[in-house]
C-alpha cells in the first residue's frame, strides 16, 4: 500500500443525530485513508457507526443528522462542504454505493433496463440507443444470462442474487472511482454470497476501483479486504492490513469479535468467548474507552481516559491502553490464540 | 451422541409437505419438503442446514404441526403425532415440542409483559397450582437464561435483541419440553450477542439434557453446535452424518459446494479457497430413484447404487 495515491481521506469525522431521547453521537472522530485500487473493510456491529460514516461520504445522511466536525477530502475537495447540487455531480460518476437489500434498492415498477440507463442518460446525456448498448454490456459483465431479454424485465422477475448483480451494474454504469458496499451480501445465501463477492472482486480488478466494504461478517472480510478498520461505538479502535488484524490483533474488542464466532475447527467442548453486555447507549457516550465496560482486560484508566492510537507497525494501529509501555502484559483469549496458531500452521503447510 | 441404543425422541418418516397455488391449469405444486426421514435421539442436537428455500424451516414447522403434512409420519416419543389427534394428545405434543424463533421482535407479543409471555404455557398446561408457584417458576427460568426478577414485569420493547431472544428461550423451556426446535435462533442478532446466545443454549443443553433440532444456514455455527447434521437441498435430505464426519469427508457434491462457499475468518485460507460448483445434472437418476444409503456407519448420502459404490471408494 506504500507510495500509493490516497483517493479519499476522512479526517476527524464527527456526526450526531437529533432524536427524542437526546443527541446520539453516532460517529466520534473517525480518521482513515482510502488508497487507489484497494479494498478497505469497515467491521463492527450494528450501531457502531460504520454505515453512518459511508452515508456521510455519499452525502445521504438523514435530515436529523448534524455534521459536527471533520473533513472528507476527495480530489482536493472537501465533501463536507458540498451542497446537494455539488453532490449530484459526483454521485454515481465518482462515488457509487451498493446497499444491503437488493429488493428495496430497486424500483419495483421500473424496468431493469431503464434503471441501469437512468444514470447514464442523466449524467452523460447519451442517446437511448447508446445507453442501451452500454447497459446490456454491463449486464453481461455482471453475469446475467440473456441480457437482451432481461433488459425489459422487472425486478420481481429476478432472484435475490440476480437483483444484487443488477444493483452492481447500476452502481458501475457511470464508471465511478470509489465503490461503497454496505453489507452487500448479508441478505444472500452462502453460495450466492460467494458469487457476488467474486463479482465485486473481478469488477474491482478490471476497473481499478477503490472499494469501501462494510460488513460484520469476518469471513467475508478475510475474503475481500486488503486493509481492515474495526469500529466500535463510533470510533475506529484498530486498523491494519488483513493479515495484521487476523493474525496479530491488538485491541480487546478485535479479540472478542474474532473469538466470539466458531469456525470449522472450533471444538464443541470449548465455550465460545462471548462479549458480555450490550453496546453502550450513544446518547451518553462513555467517557473513557467505550469498550471498557464489556472488556475483561479493562484497567482503571480505560474508564477515565480515551486511549490514543498506538502504532504497532507502519500499517497497523490500535487504540487501547494495553499498548502503553507501562501496561501489564496481557495475552489474547486462549481460544483465539489456539485458532491463530492452527491457521498459521495450515498456511505454512501450503 | 448419536447413540443408536436410545429410543429416538423424534422420528420423521418420509415427511412430505407440498404447497399449492393457483387453480386449474395454473395450479403449481411446490414440493417444499419432499420425502425426508431422520431420527433425533435423546440429549443430542441435530442440525439442519441448507440455503433459503430448501425447506429446512418448513420441516421444523411441519413437525410441530404448524402445517398439515401432505404425507409421511412423525413419531414423537414413539407416538404418531402427524394426522388427526385428540385435544388431549395435541396438548401433550405442543407442550413436549417447543420452538425458538428467528426474529425475537416478531415472536413476542408486544402487549404482554414478560411474565405473561412466559407464564402462558404454564397456565395452558396446568403446570402450576397457584399464582405464587407460577411466579417462582418464572423467576427461576429468568435466572437460568441470564435475566433477573425485575425483568418479569416489563414489556418486550424494553429489551435488546439478545435479551428478547433469552425471553423466547425461557418461554420455550419453562414447560420442560422433550424437544426444542430452534429455527435460526441467532441469525437476527448482532455478532457480539450471537456468541452469548450460543453459549447459553450450550449450557442449558448440558444442564437440562435438552434434545434440540437446530435449524440454521451458517454451517460453521451448526458444526460447532450439533452432534449430527442433515444437509437439505430443494426439499430433499442429501446428506446426514455426524458433524465431524460431514466436515471432514463430505460426500454429496452439494455438501462439498456448500462447504467450499463458506468464507472463514482466515485470510490465507481465503486466498487459496477454491469454490466447488454444484451441478445437479451430474446425477444420473434416469433408471433408479436415489435413496439415502449408509456409506460409512451413520453417514448417509442420497445417491444411486452406482454413486454409493463410488463414494465408498472415495472415502477409503
């Protein structure tokens, strides 16, 4: 990833929402860079602020949102200052997004063909015929058989996986630079999920796309990501390359996430490493490390002061007091340690 | 585990569940569950996996008589429970088999308090003599599933997803069922909560000696949780084996493709993962109908005679 062009920089992003129960601090100071041609995965549970972060980048936040502070730099422009009109110039053509549910992101009463050509006609003003040719080409590229016939069909005539392919075709119609995928496979079956992931990876390679991939499924992350950012309670708690996060995690939350799901080798006698409690209420975000209350490794300072980002390697950073030079040496959970050793051994055999 | 000396708690024989729609020449028959058979023995967990639409949920619902089976028999503790039952028998069945549902929000009545939800089964089955005794049982079960006494008077909307699922589990367990059908009990929950619920179910099973039919689409969870696994594909049970055998030596091509499609949290494995595609036309079932055949002890595969021979070769 070194010496690569940064295509998107998010700096100190802070987003709150006005609700009846008070101000919800959804994103609290998020920093990350997206390099050209890479896939950055943002992992976290629901409510961690991962979707809000990407919605801010797309400029599609709900009306009750406040942009408290921060910058989103794209091609020397700050997207935070963009008006709706400015945004219309870049949505679809520069930055595009795929959503979780392929049924609700397509218009049920509009033919598939029109939905794909809509952006082309609108943004580039190409002729109907030209747009149709391009759309059919795209449909073929995303793996839809009989594209000419399918062009005139409605979404309900497509299966879930096919619909998600259409959504991808729409997102790619205007050749964007950045593709944001918000849980694109969560609603799909495993076999279909594998196909869609392969498709996204193919498209990325062929078009040199930069992808932000949001998911809570760590298996999917291991498959698609070059780099990973782990989010919890509106903050990035750890980021690094995929290998660093999976084989050398440093933050207790990352440990818990990795250890909490069984893999194929998990012995059924082992108790899973469950994270106690529930995520904090973001109307009153905790003062110190947000994860402290659920963290069995928490120290007193975790409840009082937010940890800074500690550097583990050039590409790997984690925000936990455990990395402070004076902190006691703590080992990751046994079940996770065993698994990583097993995985490394297997990788070594190959 | 998978102990054949035991009498099965549940015996499913050639269960069929067809759904029809339309009339006349537009009539369509969907074979949601098409002739499946399996047994569940006391104290074990039987996992059913498959893609959505393969009929795994329908199987669970037909067993508990939420649907009327089109054909086949279901025996529960040795008694036939499919077909007509008297009110008395039906009550015995609905007490003996309890269900935990996928969606913890939709499966709890929003206008009932937790104690009403949990106590309803006790009242229906006359399992408590007095109000006090009932409350004691409710407090007891709440503690067992990791909630507290204070939660009894609250309404479902006051709880988080994981807590609601605990209420659903408490409701199922309070009538001391012989069989629990857990239909995707964790897939609607957040990742960090899923492990809590899995651990809880595991602990409860050990403590109470529960027999569980675990329905899920996530093979790694099913593998962790079940003693034996049945793989379903388009209404058919294509493979059934002890979970370790199934994972180590998958035989049916569909099982192989399913296993190869699961992404695992291991980047180096993911980089080298080769996906196997399943093409149903590889089977040549023109002359003979495929049957579930035992390839190795307790490892059944849906296949023809020729395929069975081939699988036996493969496993050697």
